[in-house]
């Protein structure tokens, strides 16, 4: 448990992806089974046990610590688990806090049969105990563990058992680290992942070359998806042949995979996976019942009502729910618009060229004949100009009322196989032009990792009329990319030279009608927000241009953003996080 | 009326004042006569008339402020009684930084100990704290909450060495206060067997040199040459905490931002500072040591100068010890100040 705790502690502070990967690899290579397997399960969210409630932890600590001192400490530290981890008194000394620790200069009391060393629990022990322990026995077990662990160990344990283990590691990153132990890509791990259970002994044995690749027993496995690159309209088209590509709409939904098959006793198994391989079947029972086939479909999850695709804003209302109720299913019926077929009736179609897979897909979806699954139509074009027109006005080229849910076009090389990951060349996305607004920099914050000495995150605002008609700046968003390193150095210098106030890592810069820096911000849409004073927030904002030349007074007014919001063109940002109801 | 501790020591605008001896202790403004506990800038200021302090503290002040930091100076020998006006004072080691001392002030049967800043944890760069029995013990409370229980410094230094081993291509930049903390980190690294050069920001060069002259072995500690920063792969570099967010730190190869401070005990603090490798190394007493020390002095009354005084005053109450906060202004906590404050001051 202590090694796992130390890993979590390091990961929690490390901002760099590659450094996290190295820490994970180091841990997996040095830690024996089954400990590392349970650690992997903890980080990929695959542990299930009875979670401890904060009230129980509070009860344990309040029985051991003076309530005033605990309250002062909790108030100072701010986090219950962390306060408890730090304040938990050493065992076997008199109850009051004063006698907590003998001086570190003194020799520790000799260990012997009257003073046995505390047994430090392994993560495996903790997980196994939590899975079987009776509710009434949990506090006593927890107290024993807290007695045996150090501050970091207690913190990790409390975070784990309250279900609040957030250390900035995605399941994908953890799998990447496991794969790297044996020189495998994360996708290779994904292929065998579903159907395996903690502590993943066969997985580790395989990546370390001690056993054969585990055969997945899952009849409805996840297949790592093929992803696209954004096209640079200025330079890429001249190198590409329009006749070699198929066009499709780029739907503004969420990418999913529908996987179905028969288990060993012949029962149908149906799974819905997110793009990252998360099993989201539980959130979409309406889709799961449509998976009556044996095969794997790749497509876009959308809300379809009266044969019309609704905007992402509507889809979000289905996503951000705790419980899947009949009312929710009726109000927001889920639908999949399929655009690829990866396996069918036991055959792996991924090595086939796109054109052939497409033909099979059309037959497959036709034969399936299910109201919740249909075909994403092709967008015919002969020249890049044709495609540009379709992108500019999908409604005019056959998308009709669905045009609101289209965020651009996709280009797929007709003779390319289906390659997991993001290979450069076969698939391109060409998104609709972003919206632009001229905004004024108001605050700047230092970045993380390589950017920790740069003010790289900028809060910006637009002008809003006060009651008396005068103008004030109100923040509408924050941007931290879109500029080059050279521009960042200039922006950083600007912030340092125009600081008027400091709040920890944040600086307020000078802004007003007569001073301030205008940033041209590109964004994908406008949302209502309670977080900003303006009541609005931009989706996926990034710095498009730095307008060193433009006076702050000439930046845009909030009316521009309100118009965009009112037009309902506020489809989703590609960077929005997906929250799946559990 | 009987003579009491509040007659022996009073509070003035400049800080603690002893009327019978006509001197201040660690005054925050220039005064005619000052007794100084240790060399940190918030306790040892320039411009006093006479200064009485340990020889090491006097030499630290001379390095920081120049030889003319006061009109006349007198060295206080540890453990010796010194007559100042109508009182007797005695300096004893405080274990905080090189030269740091507590000062016992005694007159008419009343003895008060001003502890300055102190710690009980082992420190290879200074003499260990000595308990001086007293009637009134004046203590700091920088880490005066029971959540502050400092870990073994050897484990913290090992964290740094492990990281250097795991990321041998990255420079490890450790923010540490230039007087005391920096040299303690160097000494701990040497104790752990690290024998490569430890690179220093220019701001800590002179004080480190002084430590060496005072007989603290710190090994090879070259100053960082600006043009060579990009070549310091896998090096350990010490700098003042504020330099980490400064443009100065940019040129190092993919630097790991580390801080050596007791504040690193609390995650929110560490994150606020932008620490990627927090090292919980404190030059102040942690909670158990504050409590232990108060008890060991046998003091019937405790005055708390600065820090988290509420909790410590409450604890004294539970123990049946009279206690009050002094609310002294002007003492930060030696570069371990609240995030932001040090930056503004720097």
C-alpha cells in the first residue's frame, strides 16, 4: 500500500504526460503481482467495493482527536481525507495529542514481542477485505490500517475508499504504461482488456513475455477506434486526390462502438463503448437492446426525435444524469448513426479497404433494420470545391433538418484499412469555421509543467453596457493555447509588465477603455454559464490571433455572443468532457 | 505588587522590549540596543545601535548587510550569563539555523525564554536545541496545528534522489530559503551519499560559503553559470523559492520544480506553489515538538508570537498551562511564508 501511495502522491503533482508514464512504468515493473494489478484496477476505475462515507471517517478521527484542534485543522487543510491522514495520531500512545511522537532524535522503542511492528496492509489485502467486510466491521478495520500506514499511505487509502481517487491518470495512460512494459501499444492492451478482471495476472504475464497473449473470452469486445487528423485547408488539399476519398458528415455527437456476440451458452451479449473503451452500456439500455447482431459497429451517438437529429445541447441533457429513468429514455431517445463495420459474424473486416467495408456496412445495417441504428450517408463530391460547399451549407446538400447537428465533413481514403489510433493520411476531419470574437485580456495565470514559469492561461472579457450606458468588461472564458512558443514569450512579458494585482499564481493585468490587450478568440459555440459573471461561456476557446494593434475599446460587445447563443448554433466543443451516468 | 514576566518584557511598536535591560529582542525597526536570536531577515534587521548575538549570527548579518550593519556589536557566548542593564541574559542553541539561539532573560527571580524560531529535528548544519527551564516560554507557532507532523528528512531527500534516478535527463530545481534551508538540504544530500556537485543560484552563494567557513562540510557547490543552464541534465540546483517561477528557471532542461518547505505538508499549499516534487523539510518545530518543548521547559505560562497561535493556545489550556497570543507583527516565516508574500517581498 505504501508504494502505491507514493506513486499516487508523485502522480498527483506531476503535470507532464510522459513523466507520469515513466512513473507508472517504473511502478509496474518493480511491483509484484497481484499488488500492481489492483493498482491498475484502482486507476482504471475497475474496483468495486463498499465505499466509506465521510461521516464514518469523521467519526473515527473525532474519537481520537480533540474536536477543537480537529476543526481548526480541517478548516486550514480544507480536505477531510487529507486532514484525517495528517492528524491521525500514532497508535499505542496515550490518547491525547501531546504525546504523539517521541522525539525523532531519540532512539525508537525496541521492537519485540511486547511491541510488534504494525502490519502494513498491501493494496491487495485492502481491496479483498473491502469486498467482503461487513458494514459494521469496516470502521475497526479502517482504523487498524490507518494506524499502520504513514501520512501518504493514509491519504491514498482514504481517497481510495471514499471513491475520490483523482490523480490525473486516465485509464488509457495506465494501459499505455502496462503495454510499454513489453513494447506493446496501448491499443494492443485494449484488445485484450475487456473480459479481464483484476488483478490482471495474464495481462502482466503476457506483456512481460512470460505467457501467450491472453485470448479474450469477451464475446462483445472493444476494438480501439481509428481517429482522424484535422485538415489544413491551405496546404493539404493540393496534395490530395478527391477521387481517392469518400466524404461523410461529421456529426456533433459522441463516438461510440456497438459490440455484440453470443457467449458460451448462446446468450446475446451487447456492449456500448465510448471512444476510449469505457463500457457505457448501463447508461444506454435503449441502444443495448438494438444490438441483436454479432459484430462491431462504429458510429455516432445522437438524440433522434421524429427522425430529426437534435443538437448536442440536447444530447448533453441525457449524458449528465445520475439515473437512467424511463422518462429520460423517452425524452432523449438514443440513436446511432453508423459509419463503419469492424467485425461481422466472427470475421475481422478491419484489413479490408474502406470502400469494401462501406458496402458491407450498408448491407449489414439494411438487414438489421432497427429504428435506432441507421447509416451515416455519404456526401458526394467531385472536386474539393464541391466539398467546401457542402461543408458551408450541409442543409443544401441533403442534410436537411439535421444540418444543426453537423460540425463539418470527414474525408476517408477509399482504399485504406481500418487502423487503430490516429494514423496520418487516411482519415481527415474538416470542421466548420469557428466563431471569432475580439476580447480583452483581464487575468493571466501561470501554466503547469513546462509552462510553470510562463503566464499562459488567459481569462478574457468582452464589453457589456451598464445601466447608465457606460461599458464594463465581463469575463466570458479562458484560453491557454493557440499561440506559438515565441508568441507565448511575448504574452508572458506583456503580463509581467502590465500587472496591476496578484492573487497567488494569478495576475490581473491592466485593462479598460484606454488600455489592454485584445485577443482574437476562436470558439465553437456559446453556452449559458453560472460560472462567469457574464452568464455566458465559450466552448473550446483558443487564441486565434493576438491583436497588438487593436485598442481595447474596439473589442466586441457581449451582444455578439448573445446573438450566437440565440441562433442555437451552440453545438459542442470537441474538447468537452463526456460524463456518463452510472 | 510582585514583579512579573509582563514587567520584565513588554510590547512596543518595534516588538518585545525589556525595560530593565533597555533592549529589544528581534526588533522589526531600528533601535538603540537589540538582542538577535538568529540571522533571518525578519528577525535580524540592519541599522540598530548595539547588537548582541551569537558570533555566527553576527557574521551572517555582516554577510547580508555589510560590515556596518550596526554601530557596535557584541558576541554572546552560548551558555554564558551576560549582564545587560539590570538583567542577566543567556543564549542557548535553538536548532533553527546556523548560529540560532534562544535567549533567557532573568531578573528578580523571574525567567523568560524567548525562543525565536526553533526546531527539535536533527540538523547537521547547526547545534541542537537545548531546553532552558523557565517561568514563561515565548514560542513561535509557524506550524502550530496538529496536521503538521514532519516526516523524517531522510525519506524526503530520498524522494529527490529517486526522481533524479528516474529522470536523469531533467534538471531538478529545488526552491529553498537561502539561509539555513538550502544548506540543510545540501548537508542531507551529502549524508545520503550524493557526491555530485550541487549547483547554486547566485543568491545563496555567499551564505553557503560562510557555512563552509564555519565548519559545515557541504561538498562541491558551484554557482550556476547562466550560459550553461541548458546543459545541467540530471543536476540538482538550489535556488530561492521565488526563482522557480522566474524566467531564470526556464533555460534548464525540462526542469522538475521542487520545494523544500514545511508548507509542503499540505497539498493545497504545495499545488498553489506549483510544486511538482514537494519535499517536506521544515526548520520550524512541528506540532508534537512544540507541545513537547513547552512541557519540557516547565513553564507555567506560554506566550505565542506568530503563526497558528489559536491551536497552540487551546492546547496549552487543555494542559492547564496559561497561554496567550502576542500577535507580533512583522515576522514572516523565513521564506516559508504564505505563497505570494515571499514573491512580493523578493
